[in-house]
C-alpha cells in the first residue's frame, strides 16, 4: 500500500507540473467561466425571474461549469500519455503504470480548487453574497470536489479510449452541455416538459441545488436541501466508482 501511495503522489506531482506548463489551457479554464458569468448576469440577468438576486442563483452553476471544463482537459492529458509512449516507459520502471490515471485525477482536483476560488472571487466582486457558515462552506467545497471527481474519472476513461487529441478535446463540449440543461441558469420548471424530465433526473441538477442551498440559502429555488444533497452524493459516488473501474479496465485492455 505504501508504494502505491508513493506512486500516486509521484504521478500527481507530475500532473501538476504538466498543468503549470500548459498555461493556455489553465487560462481558458478560468477565463471562459468568468465570461459566461458576466454574460448571464449582465446581459440576461435582468430578464431572469428566479425569486432572488440572479447573481446568487447563477454563481453555483457557473462554478460547476468551471469545474467540469477544467476536468475535461484531463481527457487530452491522458490521451497524450497513452499515445506518446509514456505508459510503456513506465512499465520499465518500478512504478505501477495505472497510477498515472489516479495522478491525473488528483491533479485535476487541485487545479479545479484554484479555478473555483477565482470564479468565486469574481462573483463576489459582482455582488454574490453567500450566507454560509464555515461548516456549510466546507460541505459546498466537498460537494464540488465529488462532482469534479466523477467527471474527471469519466474524462480519464475517454482519454484511454480515444485515439487522437481532437477526439479527447471534444469531451469538453459534452461537459459544458450538462449544466445548461439543469437548474444552473434557470429553474427547471421553466423548461419545456420533454426537456424538464432530463433536467430533473441528471446528476448536475442535485449537485447545483445542494451547493446553492449551502451557499445562498433562500436562493435554493425551493428544492429540498436534504433530499438534493443525498441524491447528489449518491450520483457522484456511484458515477465516480463506475467510471474509475471502467477507466482502469480500459487502461489495462489497451496497454
């Protein structure tokens, strides 16, 4: 077990170094969500009726959008390792090769903590006023990390399966689509009936409702906070376990 933890920590440090060298991706992961936040609040916010200040309503959704977009870059990083011969080189060293996936996931969690903090800072400058206690802040951050965890394992699975950087990069479009069809930007009861069912029964909506309820209190949109939290945790843990196992099996088969 000790050597496995050592290998994972080594691969995590390597992943963080790769992130620090890819400044374009890091800047995009921060700037794009900030632009989306500005657009929705300044352009569309005046027309949105959510029962509370729109900045309070939309900020949790944009934070998850930022987290998901940052996690999506993991797919390209894993694909590069698979196609560049990095994994084959690891097999000749006293390192457990599959820990490269765990290292990418851990590095993604750290990276997304940074981008989330920046988006939080911008939203506060724009008027976001969270009403959370220290414990609620910790719970909100934990919920965001659970969300990043499962979506990063999905990105790692995609990176193992695809055969080109372009295909891996296409994963970001899927990640960005989910928050839009949820309660991130508008209440789900304003959506058409055929779309509302999907929005109510996909993993992003309960996560957003949980984070919104923890941080903004009355801006939770009337959702049951306990029920949303339980559902969000079940979604995140279930999908995280599913995609982690699938990524490991796919990695072993391709290697």
